[in-house]
C-alpha cells in the first residue's frame, strides 16, 4: 500500500546482469517516481498457504454517513 500511496516503484535489488532475451521493465537498484494505481502483495507460507492481495488506489473516499432519523 505504501507504493500506491506514495507513487513510488521500489527497485529490483542486486540486478546487475540483464538477460538480453528477457525483455521486462525492471527497476534496477534504485526506486523511481511513477503513478501507481494498483499494487500486489504476495504471501507464501509453509504448508502450501498462499495469499495474494491486490490494492487499488481510491481517488476520493466514499461517504458512508447514514441518514440519521431519530423519530422512532
């Protein structure tokens, strides 16, 4: 969530020798500023438990105020 909140892409650490046949958009060894609207967090645990969370940046928080009717 920090990535999406701060619009920063964290680096791929220890990336020194790029593979010429693997044309991916890496961020080698330093972070960059970019608009980030979605972020993914992967969690791997012993015993075959896997979790993937996908976060979406919300531009404006929705209003959850309920109308108050005090006439019972």
